[in-house]
């Protein structure tokens, strides 16, 4: 399984970015994907997850109402639309995949993208 992220960059406070995570090589009948972020010197933390088949989503309180996770079945791609960005959203963002149901715990995800830097200037 391969996950390839894109879409990070530099944006001003209040701006928007859309991250993409293209997947390939997966063979699971049921799986979930998620976005996590990591601050320097900190553990990865949950941002949002989506169950691929049902489309059900879950968000961290810090991003609820500002970020939207979605997927495109035809393109095998997951997205994270990030609006109203603040400097506190500055981090490396990772996409991840696991067979089965969604989880907020990064430790249970088996497959990870390479990470993409998001920087929000004040």
C-alpha cells in the first residue's frame, strides 16, 4: 500500500489549503483513512478520519467546523480541505490508512504517507 500526499504549503492566517492523499495497492474490503499532524518534538495527533465505504467522518475538536475530510472513490484519493487556518495549525500533516474501522489513535494505522508541511503565517 502506498500513500502519496500533496497540497501543503505556506498560507496566511485565515487562508485555506487542500491536502490530497492518493492511494494505491490496497486490497482491503473495508478500511479507514485519516489525517494526523505533528508539531516539532510532539507526538502525532488526530485531525480527522473517514471510513471509506460509508463515508462517515470524525473530527478533532480543534478543527471541527474548519476542516473537511472527504474521499473520491474513482480517484482513490482522500482530501482535507482546511479553511480559516491559524498559526496553531502549522505542522507536518500525514495521511494514514488501516483495515477496518476508523480510530483516533495513530498507533493503530499501518500505512502512512510521507508527510506534507503546512505553515500558517500570522
